């Protein structure tokens, strides 16, 4: 006999939440009478673990799901009842954790000889905003700004003075063109 066909069937394992339940107690010190209270271990203070927080951050940030959509996903897929406020706290934790890397990416983009720069409109919490992009062969730096103004462009590129590759849209400020070499595609 010989194999004539390969067939795969892929399935997710059942997802069950791991819940650690802490009962914190307090009591009086036998020696001095002061009230002594237990505390939650440092890694459990936020109420949500690193993997769940990362998933919420991925859904909210990279996948651009609304907080309500993330809440619904957590309930329907994970069986987890979580508030929109708790989701926002997870997003805030992720934002805080990646902030140093965001600056390193910006620094790397601003040190390249050649960058492609573009912008597009987007919605930020229901308000019109602009997603700016500065990308080269090593990194892609994204920044959301309130406008597509010269100030927003200048904030994106900082003191960078390399070769600017763009679609040639007229909004790129002339001052920036003078201090960079402008290439229009």
C-alpha cells in the first residue's frame, strides 16, 4: 500500500480559565496588638494574568477590536465575564509594557538613510485621527495623530534628514522636503 492523500483535521483544545482564588485574612499581632493583613502576591495584583492581558491587548490594539467586541469575545470564546473597564486596564498594561520598544522603533526609523512615509485616516475611539507610518528595511514605526498637519509630520520624523519616499501627496510639508531628499513614487 502507498499513501495517495494526506488529510489533516485541526481543532482547538477546549479552553478553560485558570482561576486562583485568594482568601486574605487579617488578625491581631499577639505581641503588640496591631492589625496585620495579608496581601496578594505581586504577580496576581492586577487580577488578570500575562497571557490573558496579552490576548486582550492583541485584540484591542493590533486587531483594532472595540472594547465591547473584546468583551463579547471573552464571554463567547473563553467563557469569561469581563467588564469594559477591566479590558481597558489590560490595554493600559500592554501599552505601558511596550512603550520602551515603541521609542526604540522610532529611534531606529529616524536613524535610517531612507524611509517611506505615508498617512491614512483612521478612527481613534470614534474620533477621526491619522495613522502615520515611517518604514524602512528594518522597522515600521506607526504613530496616531489628531491631524495630518505639518506639526504631525514633523513629530513623526523628528530630526531625521534622510531620503523621504512618498506617494507625493501635497500635504507633506515643504520645509521637510527641503531638509530631506524627496522621492515621489
